[in-house]
């Protein structure tokens, strides 16, 4: 044992006697092989390939039954070889194979199979146009009913990322473009807060009740109060109260009938202590207009297509803006932003005054004569001093504050100052 341990303990290359360790039992590193080219000898002849398996011998009915699998590339290598060899000899099977291959090509169209992103909007629009409601909705509330439904359909499949996508609200403050940064959820909270003005007029609960913004506050003030009262930024949960309130508004005006259209809806005070108010029928159009405008803001933020309202609803929105232009002009004059120039004068109510012809082209279009000298002045083609033409959607975006007045694509003829005043007044209709 000691001798064996001693031999194991010797750390040198030699054994106990100092000699070399025998080669037996030791691993040896093989020397590199010499290349045949280095030997100068002729290269060996290539070996004959191993004979492959004999091709399958299949009967004609079997080969014909394999054509479908062959067209789908579902045959084994042996079956594929047998079928292709057979196709060179059988014309009928070759024709059948060609037809099957063409059919397989139709199973893989180059176009994606995803649904058109605008399909839901078109289907919803078609349903709203054809489906008679269980409770007749007043004609002047149709646009609001349709636009809230379209926006709700857009929000249907939004995830958290879309709800928190940044959105910039834009409007014209009378002299320049203004904006406010928020999110998709913040936009819905804004619509909810302003819809509360209509709800209050109808005797419904105000979503801003209890906050430092009452029914006499402006839409912007109500929205800011609602945002500040939220402990956290608005999330997808705001969709439920907004949609519930819009349903309640439509249901209430449907039960009350057309007579409710004359109710006054306050939009807050003016700078001189007055109050801005619209009859309910016009306020519902205004809410439909804002719903569409902000739906476009949301769709743009999430890179989603969104169509304008139907021509019938678009025409009514344009008509409301055209009817509000004389008051907007008068308000700008009182603020010193639009003053009568040389040779111009204000006229008493009911008397003829200068007029501007507003021509709206495209869907929802028409023509309106806008009194320039007094909101209550009568209009006449004989007193027309200017003519301006815009596309319907372009005019609506101008009235929403999304297009600066100086950039509006408008055809202009006549008094340039009058045209400028009207375009600025149209942009001044916007608000947050």
C-alpha cells in the first residue's frame, strides 16, 4: 500500500526509478493527416452513389387520388416522385393537377383577411339609418344619437394604451389658436362634463354637481373642475357614465317629444355679464358636432379611420354654425376685434344691410346669406358684398378651431375685410 501510494505521490514525469513512463495506457494526440493533394498521388475516383430506393409502383387510381395531397404539398417524397413521374405520362391527371394547384393558390390571397377598419362605422351608420327606434327620437336629436353611438363604437375595443394615448384639444380663442393636452379618457370626461349642461336643462343629474362649477359655468370651466376633482387621471371607466348620460338624454327628449326642443340650455356667461344660451334643439346639434370633432381627435391619436357625419346631419351642423355667425360677428365687434371700416355702418334690426354669401360645397352643403352689419338685419342678394366658398368638412373644422382662419381653403370674391371677419367669426365659435 505504501509503495503504491508512493508511486502515485511522485509528481515528476518519471517513475520511481526516474525513467520515462511507458506509452502503454496513455492518451496520444493524433498527428495531422496529410492532404492527398500534398502526396503527389492521383486523386481517387469518386465513389458511385448508393443506389436509391426503387420508385413506388402505384396504380393509376391511387396516383389520381394523391393529386389533391400533391397540390397541397402533403405527399411524402416517394409519393411526390411517383405522382410527378405519372404526370409526365398522363394528360388527364396533368390537367387535374394544374386545376388543383390553381385552386390552392386561391386559398392564399395576397390581401390580408382582416376586416376593413371602417366596416363597423359603416354598418352602424346603416343600422341607425334603417332601424326604427322603439321610442321615436325627435328629428333634431338624431344627430346626437348617431354621433354618440359612432364614438362609442370607436371606443369599443380600446385597450389601456389607447385610453391613455395623448390627445391635444384645439380651439380658437378669438385671436389665436389655443390648445390643451389630455388623453383619450380625458376627452370623454370633457364630453361628459359638457353634456351635463343639457342634462341639467332636462332635469337629469349633473355629472359635475357638487364641484366648483355650476350650470352657469362655461364648458371649459366645467371640464377643468371635473378633471381637478379626479384623484387620478381619467381612465376607461369614464366611458360608462358618459354613455349612460347620453342614453338618458336621448331617452328623455324622446319621451318629452318635440316640445322640449325650445328649452333653454345655458352655456355660461359672457364677458359683459350676459348669458350664452341655446334652445335644446340647437344644443343637441352642438353636442353632436363636438362629439364628432373630438371623435376625430381620438381617432387621429390612435391612428384609426373615422368618417364625417352623414350628409343630412352634417348639413344641420353647418346650418347651426351659419345661424350663429351673425351673433359671433357682433360679439367680436363688441370686443373690438371686428369693427366697421370706412363706408360701413351698423343698421337697425329688421332693415336691409350688407350680406355675405356663404357657399358650402360637398356633402351637407348649401348656401346661406350672412348679415354683416347687425344680427337682426335682413339679408338680400341685392346687398351682397362678398362671396366665400368652402368644403363642408373644411368649414366644420374651421368652426371647431382645428383650421386657422388664414389657412382655410376658401374661394373668395368681393369685400376681403368682410370675408376675413366672417372666417374669424366662424373660428370663434369653437371652444374647449
